[in-house]
C-alpha cells in the first residue's frame, strides 16, 4: 500500500484509532532503533575492550571542563 493511501485511510479513522496507530508506530520505531543500537554496541564492544587507542581520551573524563568563549 502506498503512503498516500495509508494517510487517506488514517484520516478516515476516528481520533482514538488514529492515536492508537501513532502510539504503536512510535513504539515500533523505538524498538527498531534500540535493535540497531544494540547491534552496533555488540559489534564494537570487543574493539573498545582491547584497543586502547579507541579509549585513550576517556582518561580525561574526570578532568574539569572549562568552556572557552
């Protein structure tokens, strides 16, 4: 079904049903985003554990930060 058709059909629904569609759509987008991020974390985890060059600047995390203006 084309996007334009979906939008037309959504406009015909009562407000409560449209809100339900929106809530479920947002939930599915968040779930998909979490899956993508989890995959990225899993694929890079070993690199960050073993390659000290990737984490060299984390030693500065506890240093005070002063913004220059």
